[in-house]
C-alpha cells in the first residue's frame, strides 16, 4: 500500500491551484509553479485574502516560514 | 557523554488513519485523519475541518515547523480550573 508523503503530495499539486493558509489570518490561492525544501513557493495568478481584503498578484514568491496549511486543488472559501 | 538514540521519540505510525486535532503556532486548530508524515513532522491529513468554525478543508498538507501540539484521543473542553 503506497502512502504519499507530504512533499510528494505537494509535488503532485504543481501546475494546479492551491489554497494556502498562513500562520496568521492571511490566505493565498494560486497556481503552484514550484517549491523548495523550506516550503517557499512560487505562485501565479494569485488571490490574496488579507483581513477580508482581496488583492490580485500576478506572480509571487511566498515565504515558507509562515505557511501553515496547504490545500491542493482548493480555493478560498 | 551518552549518545542519544537517533530514533524519533514520537511514534506517529501508530496514529495513521486515526483522527487527530492539531494546534498550530498562531492559534489555528484543525482536526483530520492522519494519512502520512515525514521526518520534519509535515503531515498529510484527510477530511480536515478547521476548528472552531468547522470550515471544511479536505485533503491538506500541514507544516510540521508550525505545529505546537496534537491531541490523539480527542479533546474535551472543561471549565477553567484556575479561577
């Protein structure tokens, strides 16, 4: 029975939409272009949710130290 | 100086497929079924609900670096014993 590791699941999510919840109350939703061992991520066509305010960003490098949860294929709800 | 064993003191393998409640730094809490984990304590959880809002997140990767604690046999809220 193959179990999928966390980084393996993240690798599978490359090129699809991911929903990221930060340590504080911010959330990001974007297309995952890549990531590294520290969970720093490159995202495209990003929607940032910050205190109820939505911002659109074309391409960002998201700092992995604050990333709490990653939902592959998810969207901000 | 005694050499400490290189094994992890946390035995997560026995909690696979069980529901756990995780607390993160910053105050987030989620509950979900543990599917897998790695050496840095990053987790894959299924059927995840955020607490206390009960917002459904689904299949989720949790970053081990921000985990404060997890509860294995559930949590029960009690009255504040310090008042």
